[in-house]
C-alpha cells in the first residue's frame, strides 16, 4: 500500500509540474502564431490551445508513467488524448455545436466501451449503494460528458484550468 501512495504522490507532482510549465514553454510560440495572419477558415484563438494541451499532458503523461500497466488508466488516458485532440481541432476550425456534441458523445462511448463505467451510485441521505444495471452505460456516458463540459467551462478562468484538472 505504501508503493501505491508513493505512485499517487508522484503522479500528482508530475501533473502539477506539467500543468504549470506547459503554458510557459509552449504559450509564447502559440501567441506568436495567433498574431500572424490566419489562413482562411482558421480562427486566431490559437492561444487557447495552450490550455487544452496543458490539460491533456498534465493528466495523460503522469498517468501513463505511473499507472500505464492498468487497462483502466490506459482507457482514461486514451479518452483524455482524444478529447484533447478534439479541443485542438475545435480551437483551430470553430466546429459547429452539433459536431462538438457528436464528438463528445463518441469519445464518451469509447470510454465506456473501454471499461470506464459508473456501476452504482449512492443516493443522497441514504447509506446504501444502488446498482445501475442496464442504466450503467448511459449514466457513464453522461458523467464523462458532464466532466468534459465542466473542464470546458473552466477554460474561461485563465491559468486555473490546467491546475484544477491536474489536482
């Protein structure tokens, strides 16, 4: 159990380090790109990609380094990378909302099919868990999409998103 505790602390330390260093390493280059004349169809908001890249790296790299042998960790890293790539594509091409919803739905479905699942919940004011049975798949997809949306909402707060996700 002590080995698990050390691995958890190492993962958290790496995540925080990556989340705070990424904007300073990659940010200046992306800001220079954003000031250049954009190509047709490309939005000049490329500096947002720093946040998405930082979030993806601060979660994926430490998880792979410390817990990469676990199928659950690999599944979480896979959907984090897919979501990060989708975010970068959206930042560059301003995808319509329906396309973003379809992508989010597909990524959540991929995560659930790889084993990321909510199988039981504890209702408020009770002490017992309730098994979801057949409702596990849609509940898991909704949970993954809700977490992704909350991260998107955090992007409006500068320099807070990556650190929050890292924690």
